[in-house]
């Protein structure tokens, strides 16, 4: 039997080529895993429709539908973004107040109210004041909303966040139902939109479902 003899330089070069190839495949697999994890995280995040559009084809809760009852006057406008899994309803009142109701989420059911009103006035950093007013505003509309959330319990929990000792940061969870399927509320934003008008955004969340 004859054995082929290769120069040592050729053997070293071949080994180097194999090593680089393995490393490239490993890096490619790592990048693919990171990309996959990012998509998984995105579909599991509450998110409020920010970032790139993602089609939620496997959402446990399905495509969001109307949650404001048909008996509400004036009738709210309605639109749904299936790519971001968000439904938006807008109620415009004769006194100039407006309420934007969004329901969204995939493994979580999220209802966000944006109240635009001139009924209240205070520094936008006064969280205790705006927590109380968000409870007032939500309490006035809960009977008009049909969603699988205990809004009344949420409003009660928000009302307890009062007193000079209370420290609250926007987005901080106010839990009103513990367990495997939690329910919580968050004050998301307070915005002065003109000298006599403010926007208050508050969310109620249940999940994972």
C-alpha cells in the first residue's frame, strides 16, 4: 500500500481552513439563535405597539375586537391593526373631552385608556395627584367597557396609592390580583397638550393567558 506524503505547510493550511469553517458555522448558528430569541421575546412582550411591525399569527387571545359597548353614545370609531395586534376605539364627547381605548397584547390582554380632558390641572410630575385622577376617569368609563379585567378592583388599588409617603414612577405595576394569571395597572403617561388640557394614559393588564 502506498501512502501519500503531503508537505507540512499544506497540512497546516488545511487544518487552518477547517478551523475557520467551524468557527464561521458556530457564529452563524449563534446569530440565528439570538435572532430567534429576539423574535420570541418580541411576541411575548406587552409592548404598546412600538417598534417594527410583527404579524401575531399565533396569539392565544386572537385578533382584538371591540370592547367598548355598542350602547355608548356617541358611537366610538374603531380600527384594528392586525400586524401589531392592536384595536383602537375613540370616543369624542361634546364637551371636548376625548377617550382613546386601545386593547392589545398576545399572551397578555392589555387595555390602555388615554383621557384628554380639561377637568383637572396640576404639574405633570405630581404622580399622587394624577394617580387619583386616573382612578376617577377610569371609574367613570368601566361600565362602558366589556373586557376580561377587574377594572373596579384596579381602580380601588390605584386609589390606595395616596399620601405624602407614596413614591410612584411611571409604568410601575400596581398589582390588584396575584396568582399565575396576574392583573395590574400602570400609570403610563401624563402630558400637558395645551394650557388648559391634559392627557392621562393608564393601562390595565391581565396575563399570561
